[in-house]
């Protein structure tokens, strides 16, 4: 359903091709909204870090820009 809606990255607005991403299981396109390393530094439990509500799809370029920054920094 999402792949048919031409999703876009919430960072740059670039298209995210979910059909290709999900078909090839390209993990570079999966992003923790609250980055994993950022939450680990705060001492958050791994189950909470990896819950589905903390995932979104981004293109690889946007994911690399964000890295492990606080969402207030990259989207503030």
C-alpha cells in the first residue's frame, strides 16, 4: 500500500522506492526516527529502540546526513 503512494523522504522530499527497498531488503533505506546510537547513548532499552513505531524509510543519502543525530537537530 505504501509503495503505491509514492512516498517521499521527510528530510529532502526525495522519492523512496519502497517496492525496490522491500524486494531487496536494502537495510540502508531503513532509518530509526530517533537514531539507534543516539538512544543507546541515552540508555534506552533495545526493545524500545527497535520498535516499529521508531522506523521510517529514507533514501540512503538522507539517512547518511542524519547518522545518529537527535531529531531536534536534523528536523528541528
